[in-house]
C-alpha cells in the first residue's frame, strides 16, 4: 500500500534473531543477531505512491471516433478520464503502441495527420513524464517514478479525403486520375530526401506537418510531370513523428516521417 519504508544493510555474525515487528534500537526487543552486528550508516528511502490510470472516453462518451483527415476542417477530439489517481496526461500512439504525441491539453486536432489509426491512452504518474515520441508505450519507462496507463484507449480512425491543390477541399472520397508515387528515406536526420513520381502532368503541392497538424513547410509545383526530387533541410526540427503529404489534382497521399 502507499507509504514510506527504509532499506538498511546489516553486517553480522551468529544468527539473525530479529523478527518482523521488532523495532531497531528499542531496548525491550532483543538484538538483531545472536552475536555481533552493525547496521549500515545510511538507508534507502522508498516512497510508495498510489496511482490509477482509470479509463478514458471522449467528452461525448465514445471510445471510437472516425475523422476525415486532410479536408481542411478541424478534427478536434476531446478526451476525459475517470477513476484516476495521481498526476494525469494523455498519450497518443499508433496501433503498435509507438508514441506519436503527448498532447499538452485534454484534446487533439487530428486534421493534417494523414490517414491511419491511432490510440489515445490516459497516463497516471508521479514524478516527471520521461516518455517521448517514438518510444514504445508498452515497454518504455514512461515516468521517472510510478506510472500506469489507462485500462482502455480511444481509437481514432483517420480516413483519407480527396483533395485538390489550393484552398478547395472535397469530402467525396478518392477519385481516379494520374498515378502518384512517393518514396522517402526514413528515418531522417538533417535532410528529408525523397522522390515523387507523377504518371501524368498535374499541379502538385508538398506539405510537411507535425503530429499536431501544424504546418512546418510547403512547396508547390505547377504543371509538374515525371519525377520530382525532394531535399528539405530539417535539422532544425525537434525529434519525433511528422507527416509528409503530397497533393496532386486528383490524388492525395501521406507518409509518416521519423526525424531523429
């Protein structure tokens, strides 16, 4: 249970005669051993706090949410936790429980994060949160003291929108057209290197966003055709997960980029 205990070292000869419940140094109890003994000069103090990760839901009491990513409309999902004990925050992971973000509030805008599925966990903790984007939430120490993840998670499914270059966004789903292929060298350190291949001529827009949907960099190409090389300097960016989106006249593709 919660509380504080001390761990001592004991050097001795003879046999240990002390029992659980005896008080060290109290004359009404016998000594610790049948012969000579000496306790360590100091002790280790162990502070036991009680924490509980509880359960998590959205503010409208759901554990599964569907959003359309990349359509220009905010996809803000608000979270709340129940039956928790201790300091508390939320953790966003992918389906393999790799941490994508640790939001500073009880909500997250998933617009611009690209298509895919992620999980929103609650995290009760003492001390300081030490987890970072890219860590495995199932095997990494998440704080420098005690911690516990919530019993469940909220599933956020992000569908791909059909998007045109510029300010017009459509919710009508994918459309047919020229082929669009993207390759990126992952992970990334100082430069984001990649290739974009277009099967036909098209206007093109390349967008880099962080996990919060914040625009980091963008570049447009008019009447592009064939292969386009990317060489963006990203050494100034914080380590973590980013999303590279390429938008043509009739295609929209997003890749996850890990910057180290």
